[in-house]
């Protein structure tokens, strides 16, 4: 019997650590001969583009390089699987490829949308009495999957955001003039990643002075008042804002395009607020969009996150070996006192297409800052620096051969 | 006798390593009692805001923290010193503060504009027969100072740019669709930093496919043709572009504001080209502005750069001890075979207000790429990773006490 693994959705710094975890554990599974990788997520199975990972991840060095390489080594897709009722031929095609390669289990590393695929496929295989197991491995910098304490990819993104914020605080506080810095942070629906921008507070730092999450209402008037209030205490006011904050009057600045899953493409909240400060306050103002850097900055990945991502890949394989299907591995809870994560599996149908928000009680009453409880939650997730193999002053990356 | 040191201009990841170099060497100078730091550059001398660095840089730990802290620990200024003819009172005030604190030498760590201050002040003190020596220590991520092989700050910024580009190449090549990524890189007049975006080529990587420096003419038509040509070979086309490229038709997108030195504030070349691709080609396109991150990313500083920055601080102090004034320390040349930098001092009047451009022969004939000679020049400057003291998963920073 063989198994196949694929990656999907937006890149993270640790999605390849999960791939490594799946690979290593699958090689320990006595029933498994070949671990295949499907290129471009589920599309690789539809198009029969599988690569033999046994040949490419044979050595310790290859495995170490894979672990330190950001983004999806097996590439990704944004393919939305139709329902089995609407497109039975798609399911039959997937089944045909898997049976052709004697695949007993399929592992899908991805976020919310990928979990939807795991849910549909596992239900389909059960409905046709196929023994093929389908398991999810969680991944998202957004940290918005339900039934989990946190998701792999989040800790590393948070470490990049917090590090960048900490460095920009140094950068922006050197001049003797009134200025505002606005930092726009990813997070389609939730403010988990934006909250991490407040981690410099752990050093007793006042900045960032304002933190806006999409979980609470946002208005232009209130924003300007908040900035003016903050300026009374600090000549440099630093603002962290989620790309997902909603405000009618900001919509003109946003592209309004929609992707395959119906998500709106967001851009320009930071630029929009920059213009607002320029018009309404008139001081020096700059906006910085952390953009895709925050999801692929493997050079500053969290070792905690890398280790957990790898472990979760292994947990899914172990569960499949025990006969589970339609489940996703998860860090289900933690021992808060000394941060010991508990691993487990949860039903993918309870994860897919659901969103976990930042608790309202972690946000201050005014809705313009996060409270210490949020920082205590994030802090352990960004701990540790990986030991990175370099060449020419740059990290070496693993590149898949097709 | 005492000495004073100040920092000026835009932040870098290693300007504090130069401060440390000045401090350590000045403490070894037998005639010196106190090393003062002037807050906010020359403004701190005008306003008599000096801090005793002996008290704050006493321990190995304080010195190590200073070295790993980005941006100017003594803060900065953008103050343009008027000529002594126009404003003799300013010079007299500076002299009064320095004499009040028994200052025998003033060290100014900065870029082109700060060297102008060193030039004017040293000429003034010579003209009034004052024994006060004024020495420059070079610093600029732009790498555009004349008479130098390269400048401290450049190597670390180049390492951040190259690392980010290398990671974004991974990020952007995972989907099976035609797309363009445009990365906008700092460099007011010169393309040194933008050239570093091509360092992933050292791994045999095709990307970035196009590299535009301000040293050559840039036209929208040519850019679109270049992208279309590149799309024939690669579905993902990655472009590195300097903020300083000049094109009349792009001017509407740029702010056109001017700073104290008459430099235009540049912004939005990347966004502008993004719009151009969207209108004229119509594929998926994204622009990323590396923004201030590239000048303060101490977490990925080049150890080579840190070491050289520190050494240059020491070189200026040694030269002052030998009686020099109106000079700036410099890495004047290198042994190219095994990269051994040669340190020296050069007359500041030959450095101030002059610009060193990327040689035309390091740019391809079409003006849309850099040649291997450029990469060979940059490669040794980004080598080495500093050992960083962390707490809570973040680098610890040195904060000056006033």
C-alpha cells in the first residue's frame, strides 16, 4: 500500500515541516511502501501528477532543507471541490488516480478550505465503501480553525509580525517630530495575527499604541480620535490594523474582487488610513503593508511552531494507521502554566467552513487594543530560533523535482 | 578631555555597531574621560542634550544589546546645517556646547547629508583655530558614498532584501496560474540595494526575472514588453524595481513631496507598475513594498556588516587620536579573491554631496537586469548570522536613558 500527501491554500513558514512529519511517520508505518506527493494540491490527484517522495527525501540533509523551506514544496491550489452530487465525475476521477497508485490514505495539509475538501472526500469514500482514508493536517497563519488551541503557521507569522513591529518601533521613534506609523497585517476575518503586533509590550514598550482587530466595529471618526488621543502621550503613534477591519467609508479604497471561495480580496486598509491621517490630522504619516512577507518568512520561523507542525503531520498519519478517516490532527489544548501542548484529532466536519474569532474579552472595551491575556496566549508560540543551513549568506531551500 | 558621538539620517541595522566601535575605541584613547552621546544628531549638541555613555555602556551585556539593536540608539535628525556665512550663530552655539563639555572630538555616524555636516563643521573649527576634531563614520543602506568599496548598513539591508526575495520566490511559485510579483526596493538615486534582490541567482534560480535600477532609463512600454517576454518562459514573473526609477508617466502616482534636503519623497512605483500590469496585461499581479523593514531588520543583519560597522567606528577614533579632522573612515578597497576589506580614511569633502552609482557595465545592455559581476560584488557582504540575545522569542534591544 502507498500513501499520498498534498498541500493547499496560502503558504506558511512551516507547512513543509508538516509535510516532513507526514513523510517520516508514513515511512514508519509498516504497511506503506511509497509516500507520494501530489503536485498543486488536489489538482495533482485529478491530473495524476504524483512524485515519489521516498526518492527525494531520503537523506537527513534533504529533510533538514525541506523543514527550513517556506511555502508549499509540493505547490498549492485554490481548487474548490464541488459537491459529489453536482460533480460525481470529479470524485470518480480522484478515486481512479488513488486506486491506480494503490493509495490507502490521503493527507491534506491546509486551512479552512482544504478541510472542506477533506470533509467531502472522506464522506464520499465512506459512501462508496472505499477503504481509502482521508485525513487533514491543519495549517494557517490566520489561526482561525475551530476546536484547536492554535494552528501551525501562526506562531511563525506572529514571530515575524512581532519582530518587524519591534524593529519598526526602533526605526520610527528616532526623530523629534509628530508622526504616525500604520502597519497593516493579514487576517481575512480574524485578528489573531494583528494581535501579535502587540508583543513588544512584553518589554514594557507602549507601542503599538493602537491595535484594531476585525472582531470589533471600526469607524474612521473613532480612529482619528484615538490617534489624536495617543498623540497627547507620544509624538510617534504606532498603529497595528488588520486588513480585515470593516468600515463602509473605506470601501472605495479596497479592490472588492472576490476569489473562488467568495472571499473578498482585501488591500489598502493601511494606505487608506494613511490618507485619512494626512487629511484629518496633517502630520507625517507612513503605512507599511507586511504583505506576503509575513506568511513566508522562514528565516525567522518559530522553532516551537516548526516542531508542532511536524508533530501534527505525524499525528494524522498515526490516526490513519489506526483506521481513522475524516479527521484532522490538532493541538486541542495546552497546559497554560508551562505551555505543554496536547495533541489529538478532531472531526474535520466540525472544523471546515467555520471560523474561530479572537475572544471579545481579550480586546479592550474601547475596541482599540488587545489585553494582556492575548499576549500571554501568543507568547509561547513564537519561542525558539531554528538552526538554519545557509550558503552565500542565504538559507538553502528544498526544491521538488518533477 | 571628552568626546561626543551622534547619529544622523535614516536608520540602519548596524548604525549602533558603529556607535559601539566609536565608544570602545574612545575608551581606549588615554586622553579621553567621558564618551558623550548627543541625542538626535547635531540637534543634541545645539540643544545641549548629551548623555554620558560611560554609564550606559559599561557592561558586556549592554554593549552586546547595543550591537544587536537596529536604528539609531542616540536617535536621529534631518537637520541641514546652514553655511557658516549664513548662520554663524549656529556654529558658535555648537562650539559653545562642545567647549562647555570639554569635547576634543566629535564623531558623526551618518550618510551623505551627515558628511556635509562633518565637512562644514571641521572647516569651521579649522577656520577659527579650534582644536576640536570632527570625524565622520559612514552609514547608509543606499551604498552610494564615493571613495568607498561599500558602506556599513548596506550588507544587512541587502541580506534582508535577498532573503525576502528568496522567500517570496517560494511563496509566489506555488500556484498554476499566470502572475506577476513586483517588489519595490529602497534607493533614492542608485540601484545598489535593488541589485541585491538578484542574489537568489546564486542558487541557479531564474527569478527575479527583471531588475530595474535608477541608473538606466525606464519606460512603461518597455516594462510591459519585458514582462510579456518573461511570461513566455515562466508563468510567474518576478520583478525587482528601485523606488528611484524615473518615468514621466509614473509621476502621477508619486507624492512629489520634498524633504529638507530637497530630496523627493518617493512612493508607489511598485503600486503604479501593478496597476500598469493589471491594465495592459490583465493577469494576477501583486506589488510588495519592502518599505522601512529593509533598513531596520537587525534580526537578519549580516555579521560581516556588523563587524565592519564596528571597525569603522574604531578607525575614525584612531584617526582623530592621530590628529586628523574632516575625514571619514572607509572600507577603501577589498582583496577580491578571498574578500579582505582594507580600512582607511578619506577626506569628507570628497564624499559629501556626491553619489556613487552602480557601474553601467554591471547592468545588462537592455537595462532590465544585473550581471554576475554585481552579484559577486554583493555576495561577501551578506555573509554570516549574528548570535542574538532573545527574550520572549524576540531580540532584546538597547534603549538609551536620558
